[in-house]
């Protein structure tokens, strides 16, 4: 799209918002009033003494790149009903209708996924904040009634809707922190304040990285660090016969990455690698946030877009080296990427920049670099089967860190807390 076309499209989107947003907002409020009336005399069933369902509030759509929230909720759904909710602002529907519809989906048994429309302007006007609480609570209660939910645990992955705590008759509240959201440029204006409020309200806090555990430990006395797990058998597949069509003509050696491509990825590092090793093919798999990541203009760097989780092993089998080319910045200081163990399970050598959790937990298993030059040198060594890469130990670590084991421990902590509270 040319810059002129993009400008016209942007103007049309803004005009559409001005024209349609008031009508959309009115419809959302009327629908919420109707929802409230339908559940006026309905009460949540207690169910079995030891059983609970889960209301999950997330900022990540179910069809996004799979992350900790997808893996955790999928496994909890084997024993509990899950209502996975994504509160979305109204103007998104006008700008990007494809992001809203279909609004509901049942991805796995026992898990119900809904995008819930809320009013725009929540961070600017307190009245909008109060209206959105009414809108979201009314919609969730309607859905709980529709799907016959019992007593529920309210589970947050994102803090801005902290005002929902106590409004859904929940028996317990959980906050599972998988990122340092305060470091993101796109964060809502009220995020830091909302997170402080949420940490005061919830009963249990889980974190996906040690750095996030250390950061939040002073603010909660029931906090637990659970690093991400891995679906070992999915990523350990060997000798897959199918090579994806879009990489069939990419020559080896292939240095591959899969995941989000945003300002956590070091574009300068990729460019350096591509320019100093013209014989290498650098394969980048995943959606690109073009607002914060500019693709290097190199012939031997291939961006092939987002791939389904089920298809990742077919791409991974073609990697000669697995890359974690993260920039060292405020965004990456507190991450422990899910892909680390997924890479280990494949039996491939892994090269990473010096992310704190990589140094703390995986030194001696993968290659850790402190400069662009060292990153390239480690890749050269990996291609020559250097003993610096303890592939066997990586496989053993991946085998011992299943999502099932992690979720079982989390579930046990929740059950113990419920007994304590009752």
C-alpha cells in the first residue's frame, strides 16, 4: 500500500469512528441492560465441594501466537469449564471488523472464548470506567448462565480490568503475570496504577519469570514463580516428511526463530548476521508489529508470517540453529521465552542474547552472547557441532518441564487456598 493510500485509509477509518462510534456505544449499553435483566434472579450453582470453574480475563486473542495463557487454560479445561474473555474497545470493531468476528469460539472442550465489546475512553473518563464494569459484568454473567458455570475462580492475565474483582461472585482471584507490561509502548495509560490495585486485591499471584517474581514479591505474600512448560512430544518430532511450501527453496544452513516479531527483536543483530554471512538463511516466523519493528533489507532474511501452533514442528525440523535474537532492553529484562524449551525439545543448538533468565537457568546448555560479533561466532560454532551446546541436557530439561506438571502444581495451590478461605 502506498503512503498516499495508507493516508486515505487512515482518514476514512477516523471518519467511520466519528460517525459510527456513538451508535455502537449506545448499542453496547442497551445490550448490557438487557443482559442485566436476564440474570437478575439467577444465582451461580455451588456445584461439587472440590470443583470450580474459571473466568479468565486476557488481552491476547485465542487465535494469537500461542503463549503461556493458551497452554495453561487448555490444560485446566480438562477438569474445569473455562470462560476465556477478551474485553475489546468498541472502535476496534469499526477499524478492524475482522478482529472481532467471529466473536465467539470453542477452541477446546470445556473452553468458551468470547470477545466482549466495551466503550472507548476508559482511561480518560471515570464514568466510562464505571459503565464498562457494568457492561463486562453483565455480559460475563449472561455467559456464565448460558454455559451453566458453577462457582468460579477469577483469573487475570492483564490488569486494566481490575475493577472486576469482587463483581462476579468469584471464590478466589488469581493474577498470572507473563510479561512486564509497564515496559510496553502500547500499554494503557492506567496500566501501572491498575496493576498496583490488582496486586492488592488478588489472593494468589503466579509469575512466568524469576525477574517478575523478584519485582512483585514485595507487593504480595502469596506469590509463586512457575516458569513456562513445554509440550515435549509436539516439538520433539523427528523425520517429518513434509517440508512447508514457503520454505522449500530456502537454502541451508537455516538459522530460525518463531514467535512475535516486535521491538524485543534486535533488528540490527539480524542485519549484521545476514551481511557478514551471506551463505546463511535467517528464517523469521511470526506476526510482525510494523509499528515498532523495521524489517532489515537483506536478501537472506526471510519473513514468512504467523504459522499455526500445530505446524511449527514442520518448520522447526528445518532449522540448523534456533535463534533467540532479543534486544537487551527494558522489555526483555524480565522475559523467559516459552520457545526456549520448545527449541530444546527439538534437539537443535540454541543461541541467545544475554537475557537475565537465560543466563540464570540455561548457561552451559545454550550459547549466550554479549555482542553481535559473539552471537555470530556462537552460530558458527553451533554449525560445527561445538561442545559448548549441551543438546542432551537441553532435551532432558524439556522432558522434565511439561505444561501438565506445571498446571498440576498451580491447581494444587489454588485448591489449598480455596480450602483455607472456606
